[in-house]
């Protein structure tokens, strides 16, 4: 449930995003590998989050800003989240360093209506596990394999503008079994050069918010420079944008305010 501070904050989010308004995206990044590994820095010299945001900002209807683990409150203050329509999340080696209070804050906003895009190794993030309620475990291999990503639903908004499949020349393999709840929608399935397959694009609804998990994005490969990957992220942001506002306050409705007149019966502990 939302904290009283968030419910009554003067930083209340807009009830919904009008179609003529830009979708406000916060791109969250762990921001560690880029500064500790040259193999990552050569592809993302300004940080992975910067390039994900750059790709989103190519669209006229999206405005993307960034936040990182190292910032106060991981850059995800109540004000930032209240003014975020869609949050993207990339993490890998520092899932445990994300403060539980920030996870709870993000979860509350998703339940309220904020969209969430979980990328690649974010499958093990606290927020993804908290919202899905499962381990989100999988098999993996880092060998720079070809990934062929098949479109499962060509009519889905997230696949708009794609052919029947697209290929990523080099990626980390993720394989089944994938410890997730059955998706509401299966958008992509990947085949890897080594033979494994993986449910690489899936959606869920939690509360009033939409969640999309998108598998590609290993840090040592230039995946977020690929046009098809950038297109999927733009489409997913548009799909995940809030459709309304729901505040989980669990109010009591007194007898005298019932829609129809009633007479209370029985005992009560309240």
C-alpha cells in the first residue's frame, strides 16, 4: 500500500498521460560495469543508461531522463517517481545494494499505474521478484552467440514495425526454464546459436501498472545500439504508459455512506 507521505504529497502524479503529451521515462541503471570494465566502456562510454535514454529520446513523443544506483535514494525520489510514466530498469551485479525502501516505493507506483520495463539481468532485481512473486531464475552462457528473436504476436503494440524475427549478432544466452509466473502475453521467443530457447519478451499486469520484461542487453555487447532493440523499447514505453490512476488506500465505508440504506448487524472488532 502507498505510504501516507506519497498519498498526500504535493508531488502527486498526473491521473493519466494525455495522448498529446510526451511520455515521461526514467531510465534507471546500475552504472557499475561501465566504469570497472573496459569491455563495457568501449560500447557505452557514457554509461548504458545514457544510451538507452538516447535511443528513447529519438522519438518525438518520449522524453527520457536517467537515474543511477549511486545517486541519493538511487535517483528514485518520490518526486522523480511521481513524475515518471514509465520506468526502465537495468541491473546486474548490485541487486542487493538497492534499498528495500526504494523497492517498496517503486512497487507502489507500479501498482498505482506507472509502467515498468525490466531489461536483461534485471530479471534478478528486487523489484521484478517483488512484483512477480517468484525467483525469476534461468540458465545462461556468455559466449557471444547469435540470438534470433521471433515475434510471437505480430499484432501486439510492442512488435509494431518489426518483421517476423530480428537477429542480434552477439549476445549472452538465457535459457529455459525461466522461473516466472505464466505471462499475460508472450511477445517474443528467442533461439540461440547453441540451441537453447527463451521467453525473451513477456508482459504482466500488476495492480494498475503494466510490466514488460525484455531479455537482450548484456553489458559487453552493443545491443542497445541496434535499431530493432531501440524500436522495441520505444514501442514498449508507449504500451506501458499509464491508462489511469489508482491509489491503494483501503478506506472504510461507514454504514451511513453506503450506496443503499442498510442496518448494521452482528458484532465488530473495529
